[in-house]
C-alpha cells in the first residue's frame, strides 16, 4: 500500500516508548496530591517566617521574597548553553512538539532570543511576558524588577502535555560568545541568576563539533557556584562524531570545565543526541539510548522529590531570615548600648557599621545555637543595607512578641527545628516507608552514630 512509503526527505524518527515509560506519561493514576502539604507549608511560611522577614526587611538584603506562586510552583528545569547546541530541539523532542505549530524555532543561526517558559495549559497558546509578570498567582511576578525591555524578551507557551503537569521548562537565549551584554538591553546575567537560583535541575548543553569555552561561559559557571548538585552537562548531537573523536571531545570538555567547577564530585555528563531522528548508522546507538534513559530518570527523580525540595528550600530561606534578624537585632543592641545623652547617633552607628568586628557583632551570632559561619552574610552587605534602612527604624527581637501570637523569633525557630522537618517526615512516610526523608536531607537535629551497634 502506498501509505507505507517514507517521505525520502524526512529522516526516519525513533520510537518514543522509552520516553513515555521512564517519565510515566501513560499512567492514569493522578500525580501525588500534595495540596494538603502545600497548604501547611504556606501557613508555616505566612505565620512563622514572613513576619520576621518583613519586620527586618530581609528582601532588601537578598532581593528575595517568596511569593505564594513560588511556594506552589512546579519544579523548574533550566536549559543553558551556547547558541545552536540543540536546547530548543531537545525541549521539542521531550514534549513531542516537532512538526506541530508550537514547536520552538530551531536552526543553525542564533534563533532563541527570548527566555521561553514552557508550562502546562488546557490548550496550546502563547502568553506575553508582560502578562506573565503581572499575574501574581504565577511564580514569575518577581521578574518585573528587570524592567520592560526584559519582559519583552520573556514569553510563555502553554502546552497540554502530561509531563508539564508536573514540571516547567525554561529555554534561555544562547550564550553568544563575543557579544556585549549591553546589546541585550537588559541585565542578562542577573536574569540568568534569577532562574538559576530557582531551578531544580539545570541542563548545560554543548555541541561537540564546536566546543569552545569562552568568557561568557566562564561567567556562567561562576553564577552556577553552589548549585553544582543541580547541574547536568549534556554533550548533545553525539552521533555526529565518530566514536574516537567523541572520546577526545569528552576529554576536552572536562579539561576546559575543570577549572570552572571545583567540586569533589564531577558533574554528571550525558552523551547522546536529544532529538527525534534515528541515530546516524555506525555510531554507538545503544550507549546513546541508555544515556538518554538515565537523563529521563534523573528528570523523573526531580519530579518525585519536588515536595521535599520545596520544604527544604523554604527551610533554608527561614534559616537565612533568622540569621539576618539576629544580626540586625545585635547591631541595634550595640547601638543602644553605645548611645549616651550627648552622642551623635549617626556617628556612633557609622563606627559600628564600619567595623562590626570591633563590637563582636558577627562573633556573638555564631555563639548562638545552630548558626554556621558559612551562612553569615557579607559584612559589606550591611553597610548598604543600613544605608537605605536607618537602624532606628527597627525594633529589638525581644520587643517583637505579642500576648496572643507569641514571639517572632520563637516561631521561626520552631518552624526550622520542628514544623518543617515534621512536614518533611509526613511525606517521606507515605512514599518509601523504609527511608525517612530526614535521613537524606539531614533535617533532624541529632545525627545518628553509624558505628554503634543497635
């Protein structure tokens, strides 16, 4: 019958069944319903963390307020890398968007000049960045601070796809070497940082045929510091090289990235061709398919652990807010102790801000329970902070208590040591009865002794 004749111009497509089975796209069972846990998480955040955050204006220090949209948002997968390495093709492939009107543009010249957010929606449609930022229920409203020029470069696509019910993809403009930042018309690095800070998984994609690690890429890896566990490196288009050449490129990639990533465990590298077409003949098809399945399992893991990650993220935020409050309280106490009837408040305070060590401000915080010196903010950040917020506009922690509501500090400490770990435990139990999530995330307060006989 004539239907079976393949169109000669169109390369044959690979079977997609491994995608569906690894990502569990065909399962009819509803995704875990975490709405109850999310409600509790929002309640803990609003009643125990946010009051202290607002009272000590934490977001002016870290530029980070957590919106409700962020608490309820899905895990985010960020695609980074030079232009034309196949980031958009990879997203098209994962979502089966090829040859649909909504496939992301792909091609040899730089095509993606926008930050494209691919999310779930009842039908295919495009949303302007200005609209996305205006909607506070979405987690993108904080992007407004990067200005209108940036919002014109932000675009949302809603796709009715099973995978997007559980995860959101973000495609970024290629990092084009030798392009000046100014030409973009908005703070590209700051925007990248915003997405990096919130991504649950970061795919850094390379093309083995043009592997040059230039300055912009160095900048990028500097921005990825501290997020190493989220990074996965993808050597895409692997079937375009002969095996021996591929091995050389693999070595060269590690060689050029080694100075940029200083962690004990090298990041996981996936070598494959992430697009729908058949692999080139005489290449390692089995290897490429296995690598692709490992990457999909990685993605699935992030989806399965989304709730644990969210609780851990809020807890980490609470720890930073608590430290900030303790520091401001300490600055204020020191200021009150130094002030006499005759002293000039401004001079007294300048003395403290210029040299906090003379007054043991940071040291005294470390003497408090569970504060790690690695979590302390930078001293200079407080010079800027108090430049905008006069010390006299704050209240001491001891005065932030009410008869009904209790004390702000006690509430946040209870959230960090009890409520959030309990919430984490409650989901861990439902999933894998043998592992308590706290063993993994270390949220418990007392470490176990592995060497003691039970």
